[in-house]
């Protein structure tokens, strides 16, 4: 029972880490695109919708996270008046989702091995 509790708490920490990574990469993306006004607020909005797309995509099918996450990134980015093509926005969104999920997935897998759950 103790390991289940530790795994649940670890899972929640990694969900928070996933949002944090998405936010960090969204902020770096906006800075790379030359956005200087309200970067933190814009990154939060962009990360929230991207995270929501990833979460809904993971519920329906794991592959859905790689479709809905970049789509949510693209749709939210359109409202921020960033000068970038549609295709580039989708590719940036996919890169942010893949990188964030890859880092968190590898970390969570290592955590599960550490606690003996895998």
C-alpha cells in the first residue's frame, strides 16, 4: 500500500513537471519569436491550452496527445499575433509536446524503477 501511495504522489509530481516543461518551452518559443510584452502571461495561456490538448489526447489514445497538443498550441498561438506560418506553428507545437512528454516519460519510468513498481 505504501508503494501505491508513493507512486500516486510521484505521478502527480510528474504531471506538474509536464506542465512546467510545456510552460518553459512555450516561454522560450515566444522569446525566440521576439515577443517581449507579457511573455509570462502569454506563455501560461499557451501552455495551459497545449497541456489541455495533451491531457485530452492521452485519455482517448496516446497518439491523440501528439495531435491535440500541437493543434491546441497552434490555435492558441493564432490569438497571440505571433508572426509565424501555420505549418511552423504546428511543428513547433509538436516539438514542444514530444520533448516535454519524452522528458517526463523517461523520468517517470526511472521513478517507477526506483520504487520497484516496474
